[in-house]
């Protein structure tokens, strides 16, 4: 009785990290929506209402009706206002999961809003004190992206 010998399976090579990627993998930066959602719950209710109003103003009526499980649908009539007035009670009811989803949507649809939001937060010393490391992480991320954008847009002289 002869035994059939099978050939060993050839596995595809494992993906290798690109140059500089190994360092980034060691200390991953949390995604922006997670940072903002975490920071949101540490703000005072008045600051939450103001921040939520700015975030909601940056999305359209359809997103207001859908994002966050429809939690922001009551603001559809004020869609496209420069800032939506949010009550303290509504700001208190907003969960970090709803804020995370809202910020993720805003990040995808209007990335420039993060720069504006950071500028507004940076002017409010009480907010900066409350947010601490979260704002630092956002600012570092923003500066890194800005630096990368400037590096690619420069033309040689």
C-alpha cells in the first residue's frame, strides 16, 4: 500500500509594516470620535450644550433624524443654522455613544469642523481645564495632519 504524499501548503507572506508604521503601532492614538465623546461627558452641562449645538449645526436634516438613533431628530427644523440652541436637559441626556456616532459622521462629512471646534475650545479656559489630555491629543493630531498637508502642498523653488 502506497501512501500519497501531499505537497506542503504555500502560505502567502505576512504583510510587513511600512517604514515608520511600527512606531505608530506601539502607541496608537485613539480615534477622534472616541476622544471627543470622552471629553464631552467631562464638560459642564452648559459646555456640553454649546458643543452639541455646534456639532449638530454641521450636519443636514437627514443626519439629524438618523444619527445617534434619532436622538437629535427634534432639531431637524433648525438644520443648517450656524449653531443649534441645545437645552441643558438635552445635553444631559446625550450619551457618549450618541456623541461618538455624531462626531464620526461629522468627521467623515465635514473634517474641517474639527479645526473650528478645536479653535473654539482652545479659547475657553474652563473647557481646556476640563478636557486636559483629550484636547492635547486632538491638537497634536491636528498639527500632524496640518504639517503633512503643508509638506505635500509645497512646490520646490
